[in-house]
């Protein structure tokens, strides 16, 4: 994408906002009860961006939060970080959740190496005002039985959670509900909300909760009532997407999803209504893992994502 100078940027922003104001599907923040923020996670939609560029992307396309990139934040000088955070404040942008940089799924040595670097990353997050971090849980294993895998996750995630807690960072675990991944290895593992809540209870560290995902809620055949049984403090962050038409729940593929609202298979109105009802105050971001979207130019992908997200948010 060609650089945009200040004058053309302001002209582009003004015309874009004026056009969007005329569209009822793209009106922003209709429901006064909504506490969560619409976030931009560039990697999930195939958009290449630096942390600094992300502010411009978010402003042009009416996002309210952005994903943190702690590795880039850590390379900023104190002055650069202060200026960056000031720009976020000026544009009323908040932070989404950062991704856990520790690989806890492999051997012990790999886990310990990642864990040893976590305090420094957590310190960068704390200095930058980032208060949430998340990771995903593979729903099967080729060697560990359910009980063995549970104990390993309990032990390793507890160590990570304890470090994050020292830096006032809440930690979210994402369960993966797709049936194909549950049987892709010999032993099935945690892949539903109830199982994840059991793992969270076993980790037993304050500030640990769920990373919700509409796709995995759908593929786990869960209900709006399941969502409404949660409390705001139990949800760390939330991904929105849609399933692929022409496939049953059992046939859905994790890496082939749609932008929210594209197929209408997932009850996103019920999903969003539940988030509002329980007072969820974190971020919601698109995570479609969609080849067509990934092939688009940055601006086209950002525009399509913003449109889908605001249309979904305004369902309730």
C-alpha cells in the first residue's frame, strides 16, 4: 500500500466517515448497553501491519481497539512509546488482548525457554497498558491421554498465569470445538466451554478466564444460555466469525471460516445479545481464517471486515 500523507489521510478519513454515516448497516455504537469494543486484529484477516501503522488502519475503518504487538512495543524508546500511547488516547483506541508468546504444547525444554522470556514481555505489556493475554488449546493429542494432557496443561498454564498475574494481566484460554480437530489425533482433549471451565478451575489463578470464539461455540453445539451463564470477568477476549455454508457442524474445518454474517449459520444475534446481557467489556475481533479475504489488498480487507463487524454488532 502506498504511503498516505497527512492531507490525503484527512481527506480520506472525512469522506469515508461521511459515506458510512449514510449506511444503516454501518452505524456505530447503536446499543447504549454495549460495553465491548470492536477491535482490529490484522493477522487474522490477512492484513500486513506494524504496530504503529495499526492506529491509522483502525481510525480509517472505525475500529475501537487494536491488537498489541509486544515485540514491537518493546523496541520503542520511552519517548516513542509515550507518543504512540498518546495517539491511541487521542483516537479513543483501547487495547485488545495480546497473544501468549510461550509454546506450552511441545517438550518441556521448549516450554521452559518460552516461560523464561515471559516476564520481560509481561513487563512491556504492563508499561504499555495491556491488561489481557490469550492462547488456544489443541483439542486432541497423539500421545497424552485426556488425564495426562489435562495435568500438563494445568501445570504449565498455571506457571504462565502466575507470571502474568504479577503484572496485572488477565489470561484467557480458547477452546477449539471443531470435530475434525478433536479426532485428528489419538486422544481427544478439552473442546467445549464446560471442559474449559474445569481446566480454568484446576489452574486456580485469579484473572484466568475464557477466550470466546463464536465458531467454536457453534461447533461445540452450545447455546445462548451457556453464554448467559458466564460473568463478564470470566471472558478475556472474543472472536467473531461465521461457518461455511454447505457443511454440517461435523464437517466444518477450523481453517476455513467466513466473516461474521456471511453465511448466517451461526446465531450471532443471540451471541451478541448474550455478551451485552452479561456486560462483557473486553474486545470483539474478526477471526475468519478466510482465503478470499487474505488474498485482498489491505484496504479492501479492512473495509470488508469493518462492514461485517459493525453489521454484526448492530444486530442487537
